[in-house]
C-alpha cells in the first residue's frame, strides 16, 4: 500500500517577489555582506537588530548564517589542532 503524503495540489504562491516596505531595511545581499561583522560582534546595536529582524523573516539567510557559523567554528578547531602552540605576539 502506498502512502501518499502529498495532500492537496494547491500551488502555494503569493509571497514570491514580495518586498517589505522598508521595514527591515536590509536585503539578503546586504545581510551577507555584514555577516562576518555580525559574527565578530562588530555590528552596532541598530544594525544588529535590523540584521536579526531579517533573520526572523528570511529562512534562507538564517540557513546561510548557520552554515557559515558552523564553517567558521570548524575552521577554528582545525586551526587549533594544527597549531596548538602558536604564539601570537
Ligand atoms: Zn534574506
């Protein structure tokens, strides 16, 4: 017996191309540009809240942020293992 999990064939369109009316003030591209600053805690309070506000509404950017943060973490760990006794003078 087949289990058809696909109920209803309604095409869920409607939000494509929807642009918020300057509420977020940040496009996906701009978010990516300040992503490194955000992770380094170098964003100002206002920029930070705008950044996080975008993440709440944009799953794409949230997913991107997570994978980026994960990559950074892994990279750091790899570096630590490799150069355990590095001297930063
Ligand atoms: Zn976005």
